[in-house]
C-alpha cells in the first residue's frame, strides 16, 4: 500500500510540476506582449502630442479627423513619420494658406500626409479593407 501511495504521489507531483511550468511558459509569452503594447502606446501618445503642436494637428481638425482616430488607425512608425513629414514639408506656406482660409481648395494632394488622412477617413467610414490589418 505504501508503494502505491508513493507512486501516486510521484505521478501527482510530476503532473503538478508540469502544470506549473506550463502556466509559467504562458505567462512569459504574455509579459513581452503586454510590454510591447505599453511601449507602443507611449510612442503613439508622444507622436500625437507632437502632432497637436504643429500644422498636423490643425490639418487633422481641418479634415475633420479626431486625433484619437488618427492614433488608433495608424501604426506608431506612421504617426512618427506624419509628424516628420509635417516638420519638413516643402509646402508649408500653401498649407498655412489653406488652414487660415486664404486659399480655398479641395485638392490637398500637396500635403505629404494626404494619403494617411484619406486612409483614416476611409477606415472611419468603414470603406477601407486594410483596416483589419492594423
């Protein structure tokens, strides 16, 4: 009877150890994912904060795009690129004229961020098929 009890004890011990190891493995897989999401969230917030202080933020309002939607629908590198595009834009005077209402136009193709704006607008309307890839 003692041998049987010790065999059961060993079996349950091995099973218990296996369960604990499996749970640790799952936790280790989740921790990097959570850290990566957190890091991306901080980067998005920083990029949107920069956008709010430049023409990019004003152009978002002009195009009726909420900053939250712009941040949610674009990848971090796209947000950072949009801020850089705005800072280094060669059409700043034309942009300012449009934003101030001195130049009425519906053609905003001069803007290096026009395609990003158009994509976010399409996603918000539900007409962009690539939205599920983000």
